[in-house]
């Protein structure tokens, strides 16, 4: 769902990507703080998401999600 939303939207600001990804990936609001910490650490210093049209393998996304 996240990848499809990014593809339809095109280039995203880091804020837009944050809200898209949090909405798609966090199913329980009790986990918002964990998501915020992981997102902040991973995207520290990033101002825009480039190459949203890139084909990101689903296996990579699952691995990244399970490692947090």
C-alpha cells in the first residue's frame, strides 16, 4: 500500500512520506513512538525522497520492517 501511494503521488517531501508510511505501516497507535524513533534515525538529514518511482523489492521492505 505504501509503495502504491508513493507511486501515485510522485515526488514526496519527507513530511508527506512520513505520514504516508506511518499510516500504512503502524496498525496500533501504541507503536507511534517506536515508528517515530526508527523513522527519525533512518532518515536523519533527509529533506526529500528521491526516486520514488524506483522499484523497491517487497522482500527488502519486509526485512527492514522486521528489523525495527
